[in-house]
């Protein structure tokens, strides 16, 4: 399961780099369904990534 989360995170990271902020659409489902975070935590985490330099 950890390998799947890491692979999905790498995919999201690459898509975030290519698409810019559009990659955040993929971040929340990965955090919720694969990493097991709650919805509120996942949205807060993705907002943190979008605002950090």
C-alpha cells in the first residue's frame, strides 16, 4: 500500500509541475482514498501545497 501511495504521489507531483495548480484536483482523491486522510485534512493539505513556494 505504501508503494502505491508513493507512486501516486510522484504522479501527482509530476502533473502538478506540468499543469500548475490544476494538479491539485488529483491531490485530494489520492490523499483521501489511498493515504487514508479525512476529507477536511486532505483539502487543508492540498491548500498548503498550493500556497507554498
